[in-house]
C-alpha cells in the first residue's frame, strides 16, 4: 500500500486565524499580485494568518521576517498549501 499525503490548498483570504502554510503561487497577471511578490510573498515562503479586522477586512499575515495587512481581494491572489 502506497503512503500518499494530500495537501489542502486554499487562497490566503480563505485561511482562518492561526492557520499556516507554504505559498504555492501568486497571480502575477495583476499589478497587485506583482506588488505582493515585491513585499516578500513568493512561492516556497511560509505564511501564517494572524488575525482579521472585526468586519473581516483587512487581514494580517505573518511572514518569517515581516507582518503585512492585506485586503481580502489582494489575499485572494495568493495560493497556499495549508499545514495539516
């Protein structure tokens, strides 16, 4: 019997506070996606959803060396492999 591990993937805006994972991809087709990459959200990087504002927008994420507040529309451009 083969041991296979499945990865749950979501966009960053769908993560719950406390969730963490690895960035798989960033939508580079928009200026916002390219800007996120300039800010350090690049494939292979670890990211953690820290908290969200009372009305749900913006959200705060933690990277190994920084913290970012993002609109949910910006966060939807980032695909994450969630830690299980």
